[in-house]
């Protein structure tokens, strides 16, 4: 470990000699800057314990991408800190920073007496302790000291708290499909063989629901299981295989055909395109007039029922979205099927849908659950269904799903109940809808 004061002396002597060699008519130079101009960290791997469906505990690795951790450099107060707080489970005791600066960088962690040389992009830092960085200019005289910190949420900050929506007058029995559009939440279901819809505003906290009303379409009848929200409207397939659009957004009752092209299934949306499939492949369109082929392989593994497509902005490129499609198919008796694509409005980098093969050693594949309901929240995917054993969470684009045993739990009154339930995200909350008409609002603190 090199003593910082000896280094300062050496640099100062070198600077003095260089200055003495300057001619009188040379331009006098100002003192070099000594600032940190950029601060990033590498991917942060954390070993966490989870409980399997069998009740057995196991250790898995969860990763926070370094590119998703933004830092602010406060040059006035000499502080470097993460803009957002990381989840409480993240291990920040061995983080590897990469630092850009206009001078030489040295580090001192809490408990150390002297600063010592720092190898950017190589040395790991324990951010559970107080960390200081020192920048020494090339003149050996000018210095600047920074305090660096990575914030984490409190131990209970990731807990999911549910509250019953008092006075909810939702009339609902059996399987249903729930989604949000603008400031409203919609529930589609079937009653006495007829497709019906009921809606409620988020602003009323899910309490006041419209009475169930039959869906009507100018041509054929609407398949309520296929309804998706895209570009400010509700879309669904009719019995003729044509795409219909709701003409009354507040109620979602009246529908009209907007595309004469015939499809076998409506697959969902990633907010950039609407996707559907026929026997030849998967097709995507931004305007429902021009369709581009978005996949033609493994079509036998496309989901047939309980189809949910979610997406979120890529952490590495804001112009791209990660899209995941899940659902059930008779071609897979073990798990739900998962498809993935990278989506962009730029056609040159827009990718096609790909089936996510379940590796032989992947014991955390998406579970095959009746009434499967999947949403995206904070760049993670949540899945519920079956007998509502709990919430399955995927943070790796649907490759692995882990049943939560702490913090992210369903209400106790819902757990292990066979009554169909669905979940959506909207207005900063999670909404849980139960057959029977009970409504829950959840918040991750």
C-alpha cells in the first residue's frame, strides 16, 4: 500500500522542476483540474436464498445490471451517490466501479488510515462502509476528495402491502381477463354464454363498477379472452378471426371490425406493435393495415390460452423494449410457454419473436397454472394462477420464475384458494381481482 503523502511530495517536486524549466516568455499555465467526471459500476451479483415449491431452501444468484445503476456526481458538495435506491437484497460489499477523472484516483474505505491507489474497473469496493475517493492533479498539488455512497432500500421497502377496496360492487363469477387502459380498469368475462365487460376508474380506487354489459360487434361476436389494450384502444378477435376495436373506451361494450385480415389468435402488444398469428407465422403491425412477419419458427409452441404479453424499456438502450409473451398450450404439459423479442420502432434493429426453450436443468420454468395472469412491474414479471399459491417473479425475461415466500405475497385470504383471480398494474399500484367480486389494491413500499 503506497502512502499518499509520499506520493504528493514526489508529484510536487516533479511539478516544481517542470515549472523551473519554463522560460519567462512561456505562457503561464493554470493548475490542472482534479475531478471525477464519470462514475459507473459493473453488474452486481448477489446470492439469495429462496424456497422451492416443495418447501426446500436453495441458493440462487440474482444480478442487478450495472448499466441500470445511475450515479450523480455533486461537484459542489464533493459527493457521488446512486440516483435510485437498490433493492434491499442486493449485496454491495464487493462492487467494482469504473471511474473517469482528470487526475490520479486513490481510495480510502472506513477503517483505513491512508488513501491508496485505485485500479479503475478492477478493484472491488465495500459500499457497506464509508468510501472516499481522492483525485490528485498532475501538478501534485491540486486535490479533490469525494464521499461515495450506494443507497439501498430499507429491509421492508420491497414488501407488498394489500388493502381491500371497501364497498367494491363488482359483479363477477368465474374466469376473467383484467387489463387497464388510460385511467380505467376493465374486467372481461362470460355470463350465461355471453361475453360481458365491466369497468372502473382508478381514481375511484376500484370501488364503483359498472353493471355487466354484453359485448356487441357489427360482425361476429367478440372473444373476451383475447382482449388487449393498445394505442389508446381495446382490441380483440371476433369469431371470424378479424381484429375488432372498442368504439366506446369508457365501457368497452361496442366493437367494430378494423382489419379484414384473418388470424387464429391475437397475441398481445409491446406498446410499439400489435401481434397476431396465423398458420404461417407471427405478424406485427403499428397501424393494423401494414403487417410484417415477426417469427415463423416453433409455431406449435405458441400459447393457445391465457396469453399475456408484457414489455418494458431496455436498461441498455431506451429506444428498445424487451417483450415477453407467456401462456398455456396443449403442446407443453409441464410448463407455461415463454417467448421473447427485442422490439424497436426502428425496423433495422427490430427483432423477431423467439421461443424460450426450457433447459433440462431449469427447475424454475414458468409454471403451468390455470387462469394464468402475468404482469410487468418495475421491470420484473409477476405471475399468479392455479390455486393461488403465491406470486412467481421473473427478473430475467421469463427464463426463470421464483415463488415468493417473503415480502411479495398474495393476501392471506387469497392464498391457496381455487377461486380464479387476476392481477394488473396501474396508477402506481397492483390490482387483484377475485371471482366473487372482491377487489384488492397493492403497493410495494
